[in-house]
């Protein structure tokens, strides 16, 4: 009998990674207010908002163990996707059937999002999060989170995709991972940076969204220690924060 996947909030463990696709045209010598004001810098706006949201939700996967992160992840996702400088999120929830095979994992994801131009990167990114070895047999329900920041070459458009799989994993006697037959849950949501709104509110955003975090630093931040060694962002900043603070209503609510 197939196992039914639970919700993200019920996961026993969370494994995370992030990636960037496209062209990052950020001017890293710019003052913080100009990071928000100039569209060419908005890939860095996206990465900074993501890290700011995650830190506020206590979701810091590069610095934390995989256990007991589910509620923090859910809070991070809620916080990040409700940022008023992002457009309304478009979400898709799909069943992801498995039949006792690790090898079909990547193929199944590509098939359920076959019209997504980033399907190969998303599927590979999620597959790479599958733990090969689970020392704690009590960790049964796993949440695999893959964040993709995109900025197509030749444009200033920036988008973020939040892809995740919730599934049950088991182990054999050697603690090697096994995917039992099940209907796992695949979810993907996408937001786009509203460059006009961000530029209009740059003076309010610059002192609030701190530190300014590059795309590369955000990728390190969201990488669970099983993916790459953790890297702190203590020095991640870009210029001095503005002393002016004029938080608009929507930003203040966020």
C-alpha cells in the first residue's frame, strides 16, 4: 500500500539548497539605497529579502541540524512570499508517485513540471537533497526545499521559485536510504520582484532589509550542511545603512 505524504509542517527533517540561473548584474559598490532603487541590482534584492525572512523565522539551514526545522521553514515561506515587493505568488501542488525507486525521483519531478523552463535544474537540485544515509531511523518524513533565483539574461526581471517535496524515507539495516512506495507531495510557488514598487520604496527598504546579501551568499546561507560546509554571513553587507526610515503601510505590516 502506498504511503501518503504529510504536510510540510509535519516533516521530521528539512534539507535545503538554493541556486541562481541567469545573469547577475548587481553593482556591489552601490550604496544600499541604490541596491533597491536600480533594477539591475534586484537579484540582490531578492537574495537579501530571502535571507532577511529566513533569519526572522529562525530558518538558517546552513547553521542548524536538519531536525525540527519544519515549523521554521513554513514561517520563512510565509514571510518571504508575503513581502510586498514581490508579486502575488503562483502556486502548484501535485502528487509525486514513487514505486520503491530512488532512480525515478528526478524523472518524476521533471515530468510533473514538464512545461517549466527550469525543470531540469529544479529536479536535479531536489534529487541532490536526498540523504544517502539516515543515522536516525526516527526521521521518517522529510521536506526537501530548493530555492531558485532567476534573472534572464538581457532583462531586469527577477523571479524566485520555491520548490519542495514532502516524502517518507526509510532505511535498511545499514541506514541506507530507501524511498518506499508512496504518493509524495510536490509543491512549487513562484514570485516575481515588483521592480517599480521596490524602487519607489528604496529609502524605506534600505535600512530595514539588512544585511545586503549577494546571490552567492544566499546560496551558501540556504545550503544544509550535507550540501556544502556552512558559511556565516557576519560580514555580508554592502555599504552603510541609511539613517532615514519611512516605512510605508504595506512594508510596516510585513
